[in-house]
C-alpha cells in the first residue's frame, strides 16, 4: 500500500489539472503564464525589448496604418533562404494560387501550440496554397531548430522551416511574433496578415481567421479581413528595428 499511495496522489493531481484545463482554460493559461510555462501574449523573449503592442482589428477589416511593414497589395519581394538543413529555397509565388508565410519558433509555447493547426491547414489547402515557415530569432541556433522540428513527434510542424539571419525579411514584412502569418497571391502581393485564429487554446477557437480568408480568396471573393491581431508570446528579435534610430545630439561648439 505504501508504494501505491504516491501513484494514487500523482493520478489525482494529473486528473485535477486536466479537469481544470477542460472547464477553466483561462485559469490554466493564467497559471501557466505565472509559472513561466506559457508566456503572456506579446511578452518579450529578449532583454531590453519592449512587449508587442498589438494593433486592434479595424471595423472594416483593413490593415491599420500604424502597423509596421507590408500593407494590402504590397509586394513580398524576392525571398531566398536556406532551410534548417542547409538547403536553399527561393519562394516562387507564381506556382500556387496563394502562398502563406508564417513565423515560427522552436521554444515559443504559442508556436508549438499552433503546429498541429498549421499542418492541418497545409494539408486541407494542398494544391492551391503553399505554406512556408520562417524563423528569424537570433536566440535560436540551427541545432536547436533541428532538435525541435526533427524530433520525430507525429504532431510536429511539417512545413519547410527557413532560417533567416539578420531579420531583414521580418523587418520588411513587419512580422513581430510567432505565429504571425502573411498571405500572398500568385503575383506575390499581400492579401492578408496577422492571426491564424482567435484563441491559443484549440478548444476555445471560435473563428478560424486564416481558413476563412483562404476559402474566400480561392472563391474569388474579397475576404472579410485583411488584418486581425496575431496570437503570440515571443516577439521576434530586433523588434522595432525598422524604426529609425534617434538622431544623436551634436556637441556644443567650443568657445573661442
């Protein structure tokens, strides 16, 4: 009995935690944030970098003027990057009806939560939409990325993960968190940017932004939204690098 008692206690703790997650997911998320298991949305991973201030959705679904980076119909430009295994890729937007580029991370809890959803989206829209993943974090080495994305987990992200050094692409797009996504037409023009859906917890998702936008675009319709805030807890390194540095004060002239 003395050996059985610890097992019973562990089983009760696990059951209680799971039941709490099912019936009070907000409480679990808040608890996980407190413990550091799930960072609050927008909390910076980099010392000295401010939290992300997500722009609210506009009433007409347009991209806010204050949002950094690409706006509606802006061109993506040429994108040539190596994947985490060293193979070079050039994204050819003309080979698919639409292309989705999404920022990911090997340690961001939100990015991990969205991997299975991204796999499902890529599978459901295969043949019409090409999905690419990008990692721009200077804090994540290729070895760390390979250890995560090649760990053999059946639910692990199956997209090609491109590694960017220097954040030029992230800064140009205005990408700020994992998992922020960008949708382009077959001419490489931006059609939507922002969130995948409205909840990090998959059991609380009520509106699947990206799925609805892609369905509308493929049907030749104008999507309901061009922007909706992304769910993310790890801002990409060099957040705000697109902002010009403040001018340095000039030294006062010497007295004659």
